[in-house]
C-alpha cells in the first residue's frame, strides 16, 4: 500500500488529506503535527476546523486509511510521498516585512524530512484573516462589551484570536499562546438569543444560514433600545428588520432615511 504523510494538520493539510483518503481508499494517509492539542482534536468528535461535509469525510476514513499523529519521524520514515502543509505567514520584521512570506516553518519541516532521509529509510469553523476579528478588536478598543456566538468556532479559539497580534494567527499553534489571556469584556455563548440579550447592537459578521432564519422579533424584544443591527454580510431583510423597530446598517445599502440627515453621517 502506498503511504502518504502530510506534515501540518491545519486548514489546508487536514481537509486535503481527508479527501485524498476518501477518494483513494487503497492509499494510507497520515497527517502529522507537533501540536498535541490539534492532533487530539482531529481524533475527536469536534474537529479543529469546519468545512461543509468535512466531519463526515473524516469519520468515514479515520482509523481505516486516514490517521492523525504527533509521531512525525515515524510517518515521514514510512512514507512513499511527503507533503508539507505548514504556515507561511507574512513576515512581520526584517527584509520584506509586511510583504514577503516567512518560510521559517517550511524550512523546519524540510530539515525534519532531511534528517529522517539520512537514515536507512526506504523512501488544509476559516477563522484566519477574518474581518470579524478586526471588527471585534475595534469594538473592544472603543470599550465595548462583546457577547459572541458562532456555531462552529470554539470559545478557546475565539479568545485566542482576540488575544493575538496581527499575523500571529498564522503561526504554528504551539507558538501561539497556550493559555490565552481571557479578554475580560468578551463572553462566548452557544445561542444567538443569549448573545443578543440586553445588547445595544447586533453585528452579523459571518453568513451562517441559521442567521437568516432567527426570530428577530424575539431578539429585538430582548435588546436595549434603540436596537441596532449591522449586517456585514447582507443576509437579512433590512426592511423587515426596520418594520420590527431595528436601526439597520447593511453593506452597500441605503441607511434609514432619518439617519442620512444626521451631521455625523452626512
């Protein structure tokens, strides 16, 4: 049986290898990473990332011809083909900062492969670069209290994203804060109605289908007044929300008529 090893169990390596395993059942695929928590998540019922259909693909193949492991050397040693799928974040310092790719992690993987090859060896729920992080950090900068709901992103990841500096999200997870500092003004809940309770404003920053079918009358009734909605994805009916009583801001759409006359918005 042909064996494939992929170094890097992230947003590219994990999903790509899962599909290869599904489409090529005669090939054994091993996804390796030095992050114990990430590998543990791939081997659990709660995958570390969300892609439509990915959960079913992984569960169908895992333990048969798809494996997730922290034993990098073993699987590189046994592999007929090695893929490298590690982060290449934008450099934040030195020559090319802000433009060029930082190849530190790719070079580390290459050295690892070279080290194994000197023996007697035979032979991809994204939060990365999401504008939602910038919006949340901007609100926090304005001293807002945030209550966040996302059906796929864990509280740990949300707190981690909001604790990191720009571009740090694309560093290997073992170099990110292992116990991110709790953002005191951020609470993470698992229900959209709980998230909006007593809020002054509602920001829709991802286009989950369930956000289109929420009971917005119920949400309005439980919010502070006036109640604002910022629809950053244009997924709700602004006119219907205005009929309920919301003040609505939608990307690329007209403001509430009376807002146009306000000096700050003119």
